[in-house]
C-alpha cells in the first residue's frame, strides 16, 4: 500500500508542486506548440505518460545492476537515451505492424517519446535516488503536468491575443515567453527559494 | 572570383535569414529547454552551444548520407542517437576535466540529444536539400541558437550571480531567482521583443494589413520599399488647375518602414514546406517549386479573436516539429487549425531557387 502512496505522491508532486515543465523547462517547446493546436493534447499527453513510465521504470531497474549503476555521467546518458529509443522503437513496431497504425499516429508517438520531458525523468530520478514507485509516479505525473501546462498556456494566449495594451514589440512570441516565465515563477514558489536578494 | 562571391553572398543571405530574421529560438521557439534551464553562466552557455553545433553537424552528415531511405518513424530515433554521439563526448570531457561545469549544465546537456531544433532541421532540411545548402542552414541556425544561448547566459550570470565567466564583477546581484528556468523564459521574452523590434524597424516592409514579406533577393541588404508611384492628377473640371489642387487621396504616401502595420503577425514562420508524403523526405524548398524571392507568412488569428489582434507565435503548423503535420494514410493533408500560419511560399534565400535545374 505504501508503494501506491509513494507513486501517487510522486505524481502529484510532479504535476503541482514542482511542475516539470515550468520548474525545469522540460518539454517547453512541445508544450508551447501544442498550446497553439491543442486538438491532439490528450493523445500526446497519454503518449508522454506511457513513454515516461516505461523509460523511467526500465532505467531505474537498470540502475540496480551494479555495473550500470557505477557508470559515469556520459555513459549513463547513453544508456538512458538508448533505453528511450528502444522503448519507442518497440512501441512503434507494435503500432505499425501489429495494429496497423497510421503514419500520422506514429509520428505523434515519436514526437511525444523523443522529447526532453521524457528523457529528463530517468536522469532526474537517478540524481534524486528515487525508488521504482517514484519513477512510475513521476512518469504518470509528467503527462498530467503536460496537460496542465498546455491548458494554462493556451488560456493565456487567448487572453493575451485580445489584450490591446501589450506593447507592439512584445506581441506574439515575446509576450508568450514572458507569460510562461510568470507561470514558472508562480509554480516555483511552491518549492521555496529566494528570488530577489 | 565571381563564383566565390556568389557563394559568399548566398551564405550571408542564409545566415541573415536563418540566424537572425527567423532565429530558431526567438521566432520559431525551438530548443527552449536547455536555454531555460541550463544557460545560467557564460561557460555553460558556451558548452551548450558547442554541443548543439556538433550535434547539428553530425546530424547533417548522417541525414544526408545515411537516413534518406528510412521511413520517418525510423529516422526520428536515428536523429537522437546521432546527436548523442556529440553530447556524450562533450559530457565525458566535462566529467573528467571540469566537473563543476558539468554540474552547472546538469542534465540539460544530455537533453540536447533530443533537441527539437536538431530533429526539426534534420527532418525538414538535411534529408532533402543539397549538402551545401544544408550546411549553410546548419551553420546559420547553430549560430542563431548560440547567440541566443550566450546572450541569455550573460544576463542570467550577471544578474543572478554577479559574476562573468566565473569572476566576480559586482557584489550587488539582485536576482538569484533568474538562475531558475523562470529567469530563462523572462530573458528570452525580452530578447525576443528586442529582436522583433529590430526586425520590424529594419526589415519588415509595410504592406498589406495581414501579410509581411521578407524579400532577401538583394543578398544581405535590407530591402527598402520603393516609393509609391505618383499617380497622374485626376481629371478635374479645370485642366489648368495646378498640381497642388490634386486631392491627397490620389497618391498613396510612401510607407514608412519603421512602422509596423497594425495587426502584423511578426511570427515570421517557417518558410519550408511540409512533406509531400509522410515517410518520404520532403522536397527541398530550393526545388523548382520555390520562387527564390523570399517568403510570405500570413497572420496568426487567435481563436475567436479580432482579426486586427493578430499576434506573432511560433509556427506550430509549419514546423511543429516538422514531424507532426503530415498527410494521413489517405493522403489528405491535415488542415491547420490556424489556417493563416502556414508559409505560402518556400525558398527564402536569393538565387537558391534557380540553382536547381
């Protein structure tokens, strides 16, 4: 039972307390672009959670092998990226040849799998010495964090587009960056720290 | 030699276009994660820039010589593995010689392997364009990316730590919070505004309300709009009337290029075209279909918003990772939600269109 609560708390932490996109900037490019066309958001977020869970769990189990656990930074990066690529390839093959998925569906899966949000999780878990439950919970939370971030950015963009008081030079991409910065500042407040001396 | 001059002109035009006008970060919002999180000092910024440039060049070679025949869904992980070949040696060097710097860039160096900038450019340009042209684009976009990374890193190190290149320059640093990703996004926002203002002042022609055109046909020279033709005086009741009597509406005033038309998009978009078929390399925008006279981007219209309140946003449809917008199996193109965002013309650099027979 405690395993389940560890998983749940890790997921909630990844979504709200330390939203992975705003507190780390992971997957921010995809979040911003998806916020412009959120019609495939749920599918995309589902893929992110799926790949995050599998990759994080596999990397966590690999780290338990002494030979892998003793590797340095560069080798760990190579191993974790290789695991992510393998998970994607296995999934893509199953989708392509087993379920006859469309190419578009495969492409969506590829973009969701091969982005910084998914690869960041095993690297972060290793740094934090997280358990298997933490890894799975963070993976689950990553998809929810992505949905939350996209919803916030999308709502903000709609409001900003109607705001006539935005200076001309800031319209569009600049004000979007500033808006994302303020969201990141707000969510970073949960994790404490000093912002201004 | 004339051919050398021509090549140099083309390179400078590509550099101006890809590194500055369509900066991959400030305009296309690509590769944000390492900048937001990792660019916290000049040294870290330099490491990220070097690793990304190396990854881009390796992907250029691999995509051009090896990956063309693979279907897209297999090319995507291949880009990651090739970029990893640049990231891992960089990480190993830091691990053995500068561990403190490695702890600064942290996992953001590793995340360059899945950088959207490398994937998008590999998919949209490197697999389909001639090697020379691809090299120009890779060099230009790496330069544009590096410039932004270093600028952001400079601001954050100075304001967040009070140091430059690791040396204390002031004891009064006021915002250590800038070292968090929020500081990266904030710096990016102000840098993007500066970039947009500069481009608007020097490059954007004042044209139709909703369109902007970058015409780079004069190599790297900014295009100055020609004065509006003076129309002949309208026939009046008295032909002997002096010209001063002509109504003011007879001739359009010459557009002032310093001023942006109201509602101009400013999101300069992505000039390259979408793939014709999902698994085939897209046609190089330098192909015969390109006009070679710049590109034209329509305004982004907010959902349900006023037309005049168009805003510049990253080219989600044209570039959403080169990878996302493609035909379905039945061949029907995916209709973009914001119809105005797609590039309507490809081949941004002068003379490039005519190069292909």
